């Protein structure tokens, strides 16, 4: 459906990660790695240089997800980052936009909503 862009997923909840992986794959994206904390995310990001990153705002690690987003944008300005989280995390997701994320996905993921957000931001 889209361009086959390579995606790095960061979410510490395996069910949510699997659900988003499925939606992205069905939509023509290639999920090249999944991580569960910010440390692994930055390491994989630097090694793989994905075009797209989806990061859950509740993941833990040495760095806060917002700091992780800022670092990824600084390392690769062309990266397209999407924050993810529940409605109760809307404040964090708005901060993610200020840190460099393009948009955000609300959990639980709704297939059509994810596709609409991707289409709106990626064409």
C-alpha cells in the first residue's frame, strides 16, 4: 500500500507491539526490528537507520522516550517518528511532537486510524 519503508518498533507490551507490527506489515511497511526499552531502541536505530520509528511513551530505559526521540532526530534528521500511547498519556504524546515526532497513535490500535495517520503524514 505504501513504499516499503523500514520501521523500528519500540514498545514494552508484546501484544500491542504485535498488533502494530501486523497493521504496518499489512499496509506495506517492513518492520525490521522491535525493542522494549530506550537503550535497545537507540542501539538498533544507530545500527539499522530505519526510515520510521514508532516509540511507546511508557517504555523505560536509561533515557526517557522524549530524550530518545530528540537523539534520533539529531542523529538522522530525515527519520519519521511516531509516538504511541493511551489516551491518559496524551500530554506525553504532545511533548513528543515538540521533540520531533510527526504524529501519534492511540492504543489500543485501530487499523483504520493507524492507516489514516500514516497516509496523512507519509503520503
